[in-house]
C-alpha cells in the first residue's frame, strides 16, 4: 500500500508538470503574440509568479477539489485512475494543440473512477451541500462555473475593450502600443498570479486526499519514523505538498506548451498590446475572484473566451470561429472523456494489478 501511495504522489506530480506546460499558454500566449516579451522571458516570468502565488494566497481551491466525491468511495486506486486519465487527456489535447481544461479533466477523472468503484452509482458524487454556511459540491463549484465563466470572459473582455476604445479614440497608434506594451507586463503578472493560485492547488488537493485516504484506512500503520510526515489524520493540505506542487507547476510552465500557445496567441485572433492587456486583465480578475471562492475554474476557458471577446470588438470576422469551434468541442468533451477514461483505468487496475 505504501508503494501505491508513492506511485499516486508521483503521478500527481507528473500531472502537475503536464498541467504546467499544457496551461502555460493561459499565462503567456497573449504577451508572446503581441511581442511584448520574448518566449523565454514570458515563461520565466509566468513560472516565477506561479511560485509567488503559493506564498500569497490561501488553499480554498485545493480543499474544494478534495471534497467533490464522498470519501467512502475513495481509495488510492480511484485517485490513481483519475490522475492517469486526466494526464492522458491533457497530453492528447496538447498534441492536437487544443487548449482544454486541466481542472475539468482532473475532477472528471476523479468522479469517473469513484463511480466505477461504486459500480455505476452516482450517489458517491457530492453534488451540493452546505458546510459552515458555504455551498460546496460539484454543482456550485464546478458545473455552474463551467458554463458561466466562459460567457463572463467573453462579455467582460468585450466591455473592457470597448471602454479602452472610447478612452483612447484620440490617441495615436504609436502611443497606444508603447504604453500598453508596458501595461501588458503588469497584466501578465496578474495573470501568472491568478493561474498559480488556481491551477497548482488542484494537485495539492488530490495529494492531500491520497494522504488522508491512506491514513484513515490504516495503510500507514507501522511507518518508520522518518516517514511520519505522510500521516494526515485530517483532510487538509500539508506545507510540503504545497511547496512541491508549486515548484513542479512552475517547472512545467517554464517548459512551455508551444502548440497551444500558437493556437491561443495567433490562430484565434491577431492581437496587439492593448488587446492583450484587456484579455489578460479580464481573465485574471475572473480567475482571482473564483479562486477566492474556492472554485477550481478552467483558466483555459476564461482566457480563451476573453481573447475572443476582445477580438470580436474589432469585428466579428476578426475571430477565427472555426478554431473557436474546435476549442469548444474539446471543452465539451473534457469532463465526460476524462470520467470515462478514469473508469476504464480503474477497472483495468483492479483486474490486472495486485
């Protein structure tokens, strides 16, 4: 059982690494496409602020992810199957160059594996409940934001861009490009912080769930003293888990996911610094508010639709809607595809592994 725990932690950190380079585009696509920063400068910048986010913000998102499924249906095999499914989906969409949601892949994978271990019963999913006066569960924290956040990104991105057009109607293009070239560096910082605050916490929550599951099941009884830090009698995120996930996420972001960066930064809309500033500011604000509320939001959805909303203010034809349609298809398929893959992974593991 201890070996299985180490495998789960290793796969969780692998998912975190893949999540980092898969979602690097969320933080840096606009600032690279507008040529405000070079690709190398942008990935270093984003990676650094992913780490800073760990020291600045609380663990609300991680706690939400750890509490989406009834603990009675969770064991290390369920967690492992969910992680493998989410990692495979992330790698598949990265290979296609499609920005998809790592958040929904991970939560979908966990839900699919839990349903598999409950022999198809959906009762193991925590849909909605109130804890300490706060609404938690899949419906308020995952499902509703899944549909509302992309729409909000599009609308607010367009509104901010219209406002900037009104304020800058008499400004010269040279002035706008020079000023917003500097302003976009600030918005990129904001985006990096928001991305780090939301995305790294998903893996923290999963590892915390694995440690709690192992501890409560008695799997860690008799551990040697030097491994005592693995015991987690309460479902909470330990400091060493936070540090490890933040560093691995930053390393993945530094690696960059250039296929997806190309899709988001060049294929959807041709951006200038003022557009990049508007899209990043909009997305970062939405992600920051959601993270404070403990919502494991799809940062990919929000920045993508913010870019679309900003681009649509130039003219609707400025957005390449064919590319947008492909991205939308990946969004819709992510949750069910990861859930199905996790169910299959769980079945294979239980049948063929000891």
